C-alpha cells in the first residue's frame, strides 16, 4: 500500500448530504462529493491487511485494495480500468449499493471502515468527466445471436459482456426505456437517470440492439423468440409483490410501493404514466408498511410530495444501534440503519403487526395494529389505530411473474417460484435458455444482479463457442 500507516493517522470521512430542507424540494441527487485530495486521503486508509475480506463482501469481487492504492497515487485511469474489470456499472453501485464490502473491511473490526463506496463512485464519475469511458465494440463478430429478456442491471451486464465478445445481442424490454428497477423503482434523488442513459448509448455503440415496448409472452410469442436466437437469457425481475391479505385490503388508498414509485419516476422524466390512477401523497397521512430500502424510498418520495405525516411500520424488533463487530464481522450485520429519507421526516415503529385496514365509503382512513413480542406473538390488549389516507405496501417481492413468459417457456421453478438454474452454468431446464439476476435468485441487490449477469454471460459464451475469455 502507498501509505502503510494511513489507517492510523487519518479518520474516516464520507460524503455529506445537502440540507434536508433544501433537498426535499426537488428530485435531484443531493450527495456532496469529496474533493480529490480528500478521496486520496481516504484511499490511503486501506490497510495492508494480508487477506482483504472486502473481496468476499463484494458480490462482484471488486479488487478494492488495488484501486484504493491507485487512487492514493493519483493514477485514476488505471483505477478505472481495474474497477471496470469486475463491475460493468460502478456508477450504479457507487450510488445505491448498501456496501457490504465496507462491513467486511478488516479496518471495521476495531475502527471505521474505508469509504469504499465513495471512492468507487469518485473513480467512475471522474472517468466519465475525463472522457475515459468509451464504447468497446468487438474486434470480430461470432455470427451467434443472443436474446436478453429484461434490461435491469442483470440483463444489461449480460448484454454488454456478450456484445463485447462479438455476439449479436438483442435486449427485449417491456417498458419504454431500459433500466428495469434502476429506472422505474429507484427514485431520482438516489440516482438520476442520465447515468443509465449514457450506459445505454455506450452499449448501442457496442452493437447491442434494444427493443422497447415488447413484453415477451404477451406482445411477442416465446416460441418465435427461442427459435430466432442461439441463446436466450431470462433477466427479468422478481416483480410479484408480497401482499397483505387482511380485511380492508380492497379499500382505495392501499397500494403496492411499486405502483407508487414508478409513477413519480415517470413524472420526473416526462414519460406518460402507465395507469389512469395517479397516486399522490400530497396533503395525506402516509403509512409505509415494510422497513427495507423500498420503504425508505416511499418515505423520501412522500415527503417530496408534501405529505402531512409519514410513518413506517416494521414487524421485526428494533435492531441495536451498533453491531457486535467481533461477533458478526465480516458478515453483514443486523443493526439500525437510518437512511437519508428517514432523516427528512418519518416516524418509525417496530414490532408492529397490521391486522386490518379501516375505511369509510370505500376509502382507507387508517389501520388497526397490534404489538408483537420477540417471538412474533401478539401482545394481549395492545390493539391501536393509526390514521392513514395512503398506505404503501413495501414488504418485498416473492417471485417473478409466472403468467406469460415463464408459463409459455415451461421452465422448472424452484421452491420459491424462481427460475431453476445453478450458479455455474446458469441453464434453465429448457434447452438454450438461461436465467440470472432476480428472476433466478429472487429479490436482491443491484450488485448481485451485475454479478449474475456477468457470470451468466460467461456461461452463455462457453455454451455457444465451446470456450470463453469472459471472466466469471
């Protein structure tokens, strides 16, 4: 390492946010980048630890100590090349990944971890600013034709890798623009969509062909898709949301989070809404059921709409503020996580079970809840009512949607309803059909989607050519 004693001399410093009172007035990103010198200083904290557990914590196996050292020495271009060798889209992960690599950082055992996510984002943002990120078209064409169904991070990673080795890649996307949940699920204040647009432009220059507004299995016959390609990659999302089937579920004002969030993203981009039922939090008491990232995104969006109040309910007990590092490291710890959206104005309640949605005239007016103990058993005589004009269900997703594509393909599903395929060959039970990302593993992180897309591309290339130079 360039500065062996850096972790002893320099404290952790991370990006800060613009004031909440200002940022809730718009949907732009509000993270304040570190200066170049501050980034170099933070990179110098990377220890010469011998066994970099951050490699294991990062699903795409970023070579973190290597590019930290390059950043410290000011060799930004080589740092970018190293970063791109394992991650097609570090500008996505540098903004929305929860950074399991930092939890696994050796320095995290007794101190604060290296600001890995911030340094990663700085490298790629600098690469775009300097014009170093350019199309990489193949030197030769293989004559093989591959279809990728879905343009989320898994599909985009698979498509880019396969195009760069010379295959004729066609991406089929049911919406009007590429990106999947990156575009329609992640709010713009966490990641502006021009980051996706410039990657799509790069991929098109590399030969990838995008077909928008094509819902395979509905608008396009699956038999024709399979017959017209040498391989098919299923890279759609786990889009079937987890419902809350309790009395009052039919009331107006109770919506899935993924009916609410995409609408606002489309408003920001000027894209027409895909529904005649606009959902607004303006002037309403909002309750978000579910304590994960999607629930946090609903909070930030509701605050920007001008909600009167926002409350988030979580059925699990409140986790500790700090983890026991010697017990959990290098694994992802269970601890209380406060997002930027929580800081913008939201009350959180834990160990709460919703029993009934209450309404008048077919419109929701509140919800009846009870408290639960650590064994998830109801606490006697703990029933209470929460006022709510808008209830957003953000409890995760259970599986891919089976109707259409999967039913027509007839591929086997695992016991969770995902497409059955292993992580070596990524092959489904149907000949020349592969699966990766959330459609194969279930709802997960963007960094896992990129990993699976890359590994699936390796498997597809090996299947088509008998050998491959693509990394896993």
